């Protein structure tokens, strides 16, 4: 009995389970058939629209700017070196690193005792030479007077000889008297020759005295200059650097004690590549004396000054490339030799070119142009210069067109985009959406549709309902609600 009862209970449970499985399968089958019999809800396939930044192409004349780095140098520098050595007895209070001096200021004084002694000795020698010169002059005058006297004696004896010859011719005189007169004339001529020799000796002595005086005058000038060289003065207005001297020390001749720099005469030396250098040449191959802007960043504060290119290096140093160019500073306020500065050099003006962001130009020198239907197309440009984050391009036929400012791999020709345009102040210009008016019946219908749609999130539902309270709603929202 017990076995039979348990068997009947098992059969009953099995039958009940099979019945439940059948009911469940029927419900699933009916649900699937109902879903398959329903008309499919078709949603219109909308084209994907990408948002891009648009920038207009404005063709005009542009002056490119070349940005390079250089070093400030002084064009007027003087090494302070005393010409004479000795003990330093006086030092200017401005003889310090960074000390400012003016032209003529005394920098150092060296003990002048030895130089003054040498000067006094040379002056005494000059006095002796002058005395000897005067004596030689007087001797020459006396020798000339003696020659004149001898010439007068010769004249008188020649007259006497003539008279004796005349007397002998008349038979009055004798041959002995004539011979005596002739001997007297010969002796007078010998005396004249001796006096001329004395004059030659006197003239030679005078020449030697003049020569000795000239040499001593040279020695006097050197001794005077040696005394003056014991005082070292500033040759021009400037600032001192590399000072190595103190009062009481000793210096040697031509020893470097300081450097004098003129802060008003500065220039910037900067190196450019050969290609950049070629752009700074005119049609004749000469360097353009272009304007430049020099900037020095000092703890966040920029010091700037105007400069003009003045010259270029004559040769390229070993191991270097490009060209070394020099630009003269117009104003030197705040700049010092050795400063590392940046220069912005104006290149020759390019005509009918445009500025574009560097991200707008692809590696194949193409840009994506936005047409009137907001679709993209590719256009070829010629990149002329790269200047910071921008490029200067020659874009034929693109004047006034809009191009994509930042390219990406997902952008290409034929894609529809939503361009974001910026105003001159840099703000994004948002176009007002197209609005449509709602009738009370249409508003009630849309509200009922939204409230009855359980698939819309609560936050989105509240936002849409708030928009439907207005008299007008965007046309895009109306189209989306009608499609939904």
C-alpha cells in the first residue's frame, strides 16, 4: 500500500510539472509570435556630424618673422693696462666691478718718483745740449767773420801785387818786390782756405749739437710721457669689470688691471642656418639691414629693445654651420654683455599669402575646406614658412574659404561637419537654432507622449518637458520628437 501511494504521488507531481512546462512554452511562443507579427518600428538613419573648429583663409601681404637666439656683446671694450710699473699710491673709489666712470676720470695713480727723476735728468741734459748749441752757433759766426777778414786781406794783397807789377813795368819797381807781393797773395789765399775749413768744422759741430738736442728732446718727451703714464684715466664713459687691483699693490708694465665696457654700444651676435640666411639676402646677394626685436626674460619680466642688422661674419668658423650675424641695439637699457636673448627678425614681405594654424595643414600639404553645405573637401597649399604654432601658406583660390583648424584621422573629404567659428576676440560664435511655434494642442500631444514613454530617463524627460513649456522650441527637438 505504501509503495502504491508513493508511486501515485510521484506520477501526480510529474504530470503537474509537465503541465507547467507546457503552459510556459505556450506563453513564450505567443510572445514571440506577437513580436514577429508587429510592424517593425523604423528609425530614420541620421548621418554622423562631427564638430570641428573652423578658421577663415585671409589672403594678404605678410612679413614673416624669424625667431633666433643670440648673445649680447659689447662693441666698445678697452683693457685698462698701465704703461709703466710701480707701487699704486691712489685708486679711484669707482674702481670696482660694475663701477661707472666717465671719460677723463682718474682710475689709478702709480708712484711717479722714478719717472720724475728721469725727467729731471733728461731736462738737465737738454739744458747742456742747448748751451752747446749756442756755443757752436757763436763759433760758426766767429769763423765766418774770420773768413771775411781773410778775404779782405786777400783783396788788399792782390791790390798791392797789382801795384808792384805796374811799378816794375814802368821800371820803378823790382822783381823782388813783385815776388814778395805774390807770396803775400798766396799766403792770404791759404788763410782763406784755413778759415773755410774752420767754418766747416763749426757747421759740423752745430749739426751735432742740433742732433743731440733733438735726441734729448725725444728723451724728454718720453720721460714726460712716462710721468703722465703714472696716472691712468678712463678713455670713455663706461662700466668697469674684472678689476684685480687694490691700493698699495704693485703693478707691472702692461698688466691687465680692469676692463672698461661702454654699455651704450652693444650688439647681439646670433647664428642662423644657411636656409634662413638665404632668406635675408636681397636680389644682389647682400644682407638686408632688417629690423629686429630683442627680448630678455628676467624672472618673468621681459626686457625688449629695437635692433638693426649691421653686418655678418666674414667666414664660417671651423666646426660651425650657418652664418653668424650681428644686430646693433638701438636702446641698451637693462642689457649687459653676455646676456642670452631671443631675437625676432623681420624677413622680406611675402605677397598674397595667408596665416593658418600648423595643425590645419596635413603632412601632404593639404587642408580640409568646409563648403557651403558644411562638407569637407581637400585642397592643396604651399607651405612657405613655419612660425611658431602657425604656418604661412600660399593658398590659390581659397581666399575667404573656411578650413578645419585641427585635423584628425577621422576627418576626410565628404564628411559633414558642424563648424565652430570664432570671433575676432577669440570667442566661439554660436548660431541661434531654428525655432518653431507650438499650438496648445501640439504641446499637449507632445507632453502626453513624453510622459507616457517609459524608456526616456527621468532627467532627460524633465529637461524636455521644461522646453515644451515655452512658446517656441528648437526645430531639431521637434523633428526628434516627431520621429520618436
